[in-house]
C-alpha cells in the first residue's frame, strides 16, 4: 500500500474520531438534563409545598411521579431505540421532555403538576436509553468506549448531584417554576445540534413490534408497590389500605414476567438478557443507592435553617467529587479491574453514609454533613460508572438499548422505592420521638434512614466482591486501548475539563 494511501486512511480515521466529540457532548448534555430533573426539585419542595398546598406525604409524589414513569417506561424506550433508530428516538424524546417541562412550569394546581411530571418522566424514559445506546454503538469496545461511558456516567452523576445547587439558585431567584422552565432552552439546543451530529440508522430486519402490555404492567406494578409503601406513613403495614396495593403490585409484576416469557412476540425485556451475570449484578448495585441527598437537603434547610441558595452551595463539593471520581473510574478499571473498583467504591460510600448517622439539631455543615457526604459521593462515582461499563460490555449491540433501559430502571426504582421506604421508616421514628421536640424527632428519623442506607451499600460491596467476575477478553479490552483511540481520549479529557 502506498504512503499516500496510508496517510489518507490515517487522516480519515482521525477525522472520524474527531467528529465523535460533538456527538458525545450532545448525548451527555441530554443525559445531564434528564437526570437533573430527578434531583433539582428537592430544594424546591418547600416552595412547591407552600405554593400549591401539598401535604407532606403528597409532596413525595412530585418526585415519584417523575421517577416512576421514568423507570416504568425506560425499557420500552430502550426497545424503541433498538428498533426505530437511535437518532429518531433521541430527538423525539428530547422534544417530549422539553414540552412537558414547560407544562410543569405553567402548572397552577397539584393535579396539573403531577400529571405534567409523569409525562416528563415518560419523555425522559424515551430519551435516556437512546443516549447510552448511541455512546456504546459509536465508540469501539475497550478503552475508547470506557472513556466515553465514563464521561456519560459523569454527566449523569453531575446532573443528579448538582440539582441541589441549581435548584436553590433558580428557586430563590426566580421561583420554583424556573427549575422546570430551564429545560426548554436546553432541549431546543440539544435538538438543533443533534440533527447535525447524530447519524440516522436503524437495525436492518428489525420488526417494529412493541410490548405495550409489558410496559403498562411493569409501570402499574411499580406504582402500586410504591403507593402501598407510602401509605404505611398513616395506616401501618398490616392495614388493608397498605396490603391491597402491595399484593396488587406483586400480582402485576408476576403478570409482567408471564407476558415477557410466554405471550409477547417481541418482549419488552427478553428474559434471556438476564443470563448475563454482569448485567444482573450491575442492576443490583444501581438499586442499592438510596436517596441520601433527599434527607440531607431536608436537614440543611429544616434543621440548620439554610436558605435554598445556601443549601445548594452546600452540595457543590459533592457534585465535584462525583464528577472527578466518575472520570478517574475508567482508568482504574483498566489497571486493577472493575470488581476491585466497584467493591472499593461501594465500601467508601457505605462508610460515608454511616458517618451521617448522628446528625442533630446542634450540628453544623462542616462537622455533621461534609465528611460523610463527600465520602458517599466519591464512592458513588467509583461504583456506578464501572458498573455501567461492565454491564454494557456483556451485551450484544442489538440489545444495547434495552440493556440501557434496564440499568436505568434499576437505578431509578432504587431511588423511588428507596425514597418511599426510607421516608416511611424515618417518619415512624420521628413520630415515636415526638415528645423530644420537633427538631430532635426529625433528626432521629434521618439517623435511622442513614443507618439503613449504609447497610444496603455495604451489602452491595460484598455482592460485587464475591460474585462479580469479568471475562478475560473483556478485561484485556479495558486494559489495552487501541493506539488510534489515544487522540479521542485526550480530546474527551479536554472536553470534561
């Protein structure tokens, strides 16, 4: 082959590698926007409570209406990305998410806000799996893809952890509707740039057959289970009002599994996908992180009496820690392996959450919150990104969309059900200690919730250490980047900075 031909081929490869940077930027921005809306409402909850007259229990549904529909339809969204084409689904999901965000900002009643939040969650469920599917299909397996997934995970973690800061700034400066309205210009930017840089494609020969019944069953199951758990706040675990929705939720889940295994011609979740051990363990690890930030937000605002902006600034160190840890995680995976990184990250997170046990009315941000929250954030960054890398490496390309949907479902349902369970446990402890004073009773409930969360994170560390195994070929791919990927890695690092 001539020197000229070789040079042209090398130049063409470099151009293609360079063209991936804008694509990665767009999908990461979309993922940031979707995950941001899981957490940005936390700081605004007191304002929403006062503005629309929510009860304390009803206020949870401002969070759960989004996370439940998001989680319930993620697998259908992932299936759509596999069958209809990632670009088409990505753009449609962005448009729906942006319009429903506008509806949330304009809502003037509790019912309208909850309905718009549910529609917003559905839009996110269509959009989010397409982002990870685009990343895994556009970057070569090995270090190149690991770095891309690392940046994707870092942006998701950044969106989840920066919600407190952005929510505080927007709520105090412009009012709570601004936390939803901000998605409209972001969505317009994503659509405009996505039309230019995301290639259009659809797997050839794929039947356009959607398992709507499966999506409805799994969503109804998750909503029913969470509703039953939330009702324990006022009725108790043995009451009819709690047992009926719990039993109904389990029955709907059993029906979903039956439909997937016996009825659906193109199941929402092909049960064969669960034979991949790495995917199963990654799903459990995602579900093990309970909503620590929810209780910390309430503590710094309702006990330490910080305003919305001050509360948001308190979470800035955790935001930066998650982002940095998420960027370092792929490098450590290549050096010591995913099992070691995930186990260490989960252990650090468990220690951090355990340090939060003991928050009290006389505490301070520097002494009571910062040490534990920092360790928890660092551990989260070192756990979730390697779990994503391991899970997606184990799947064939034709199932990357539904695999992405399943991973995101586990993470969000861990958050939604965790919020319901821990809120119920914390409230029960608060009511039991009511005689000690409002502030002491409230922090007593927080302490119990943190203790349970630390135990679950430690169980996740043990699971990863004892059960997670990486195939030698996958480990070699992670440790040995192809030479032509180095320019893309450097470019991605510059983008992250």
